[in-house]
């Protein structure tokens, strides 16, 4: 009997070693996948037979608690890769820059929709630099954008080569965050007291990343969320946001600083399309817009409808401008704080992070910032500045992007020299010139 037990024990030990080496078994759930190499299919849909028509928007709008609650790990090991980014030089020429990007290893949760069966499933992948480690049977690739950008955090264009006819309708992107927690401690005399401390934790950002039909990786055009239905729903959503923002300002009786006898947002020489275009310009990449303006515009509309109130809610650029209308908060003294201070009856959300992220609230703030800048234009150049709505929109957008003083200097110089184009001076920044290129295209083509 003793020899039999020893033989059984040796066999069990041998099986455990085989499982460990093959990555099927792990002693610790805290080991990051770069060591543990466990890539998961969280659930597998049943085979429901013949194909059926999928209501893509309905599937996108479905809650995804499994993604919100998914345990995703962020590693400490860093990976670097390079993107060839397309931009614009100070002279206005298109440039290509080799940009180095460094990011830590992280797990990402994906919710896939099979357009043949209408079934969804959750999988987990690992990102290592620009590489993807996916479960067996899944071929997932990153589609490079026309600007040269590959990975774009939670809004990365992921192409599902296999299983066929599958599309990512949501992803969970883990990010490090902090929160204030409390704990009970004892002081030197043994008395209990509650103290606050800052605690780090991993929070999942749930987002529907942009994707479109793409034939660059295959002879067969693969699916994406860029459909006519979602595109038009995005245009409707944009108009709804601006209309609701104007209605709230109207109901609150907020008056224009430039024309105090009128309600702000109801000035007939500033139609609602001005604010609709403003969001599009803020959320469109200049390099991509230069190459394909229509596709870039449509991309913004698709992202807006697919994510609705979450679209760009957690997006801040390198200059610290945040949210759909890209407001700043420079040590509590940025454009957002200025608007809140000058329009106390507007009822704007005072907290910058919350207010800039909220679509309706930030649209209200954008309307008010335009009004503040209009006040200065009227003061310096008179009410005749409103006689040409096209030029007025350019002046207001230029001030919105690059500070009013440069617009004032450029306009003054152009008037003194008799220039036909007010922006054709040395005073505007390169970024503002690109801003105006986008605006002029949208106005010329009556978009959106």
C-alpha cells in the first residue's frame, strides 16, 4: 500500500507541474499576465442557428456590468513603440513626426458582438506596447488611423479578424485613480480616532471605441460601428445637446454680456450651428481632417452617439483642456472658472472635472464663453462686427482656441493693411490657423 500511495502522489505532483508549465494553473491571482500568461474568454455564446439582423445601437446601449466589475490588472513593466504622426508645421506644411510612446502592460476587457448571431461575449486581452495577446482562436489587430495614431487608450480602433463578422461594442480600460478613504487608528494615548488618507485603486473606463468597415487588412470588408444609422443618430445627438443647453440658459433668464437686452444664446447672428461646429472642431484631429474631412467629421458623430454622455468625458489633451468642448482649469483660473464667475445665474456645475465632462453643461459654458469674447469684440470694434456672421464665427472660434488678444491683434492689423482675410497676419498660432481651416470647410459645406 505504501508504494501505491507514493506512486499516486508522484503522478499528482507530475500533473500539477505540467499544468503550471502550460499556464493552466496559477498559485496567485495577483501575478500580472506577463508572468502568468492567462488570457481569458469570460463567456462563450451559445449557437443559436441561422443568422439574424442585429440592432447595433440597441446592443451598444445595453448595460455592461460584467465589464464595469471586471478585475483588470495594470503592470509595472513598460513597453515602448513608435507612431509616425502626421501634423502641421508653423509654416502650415504637413509634417510627419516619429513619436515614441511608452505605456505599461495592462489587461483590457472587450465586449464583442457577432453580427451573424447577434450574440455578445466578453473576452480579456493583454496590451504590451503596440502588441496584443489574445485568447486562442481570436485574431485582434489595431487599425492605424490616417494621422498615424495607433493606440488611443479606450478609443482604439480594434479590428476583429477572427472570429469573423465580430465587432467591439464596448471595452473596459483600466486606469489608476485615487480616492479619499478613512480608517480608525489609535493615538499615542491609545484613543481611537478616524483619519483620512489617499488610496490608489484601479478603475475601469467603459467606452465604445470607434471602428469602421476596413478592407486594408483583408480582401473582405469587415464590420464596424460606423453605420448610416449611428452617424445620423450622432448628428441628432449633437443638435439635441446644443438645443437643450440654449433652452436651459433661456429658462434661467441668462442675459448676454455683449447685448444685455437679449438672452444669451438667442442672438440671431449666432445660430446654433456655431456651437455644433465648435464641438466637432474641438474633437477632430487636424491631420486627419486635412486628409479626409468628411470621414473625420463622421468619426466624431459616431463616437458621440455610441457613447452619448460618456463621449470624451474623460478626455484631456496635453494642454489640460478637458471634455467635449475642451475647457481648461489652470490652477482653478482657466476658461471654465472664468465663465462660472461671470454668469452666476446660468447654474453651471462649479466642479471643473464634472462640469467640463457633462455635455449639456459644457455646451452652456461654450455659449457663455463665446458671449464673453463677443463682448470684447463689440467693445473694440463696435456692433458692426456682427454684420458678417461668417467672419464673426471665425473671430469667436479663434478667440476660443487661441486667446482673444491674438484675434484682436490680427483683426486690427488686417484692417490697417486692408487685408481681405483677417487671419492673414503673424499673430495667430499655428493651432488656431488649423482650427480655422476646419471651420471654413464646415461652413462652406453647410455641415453638420
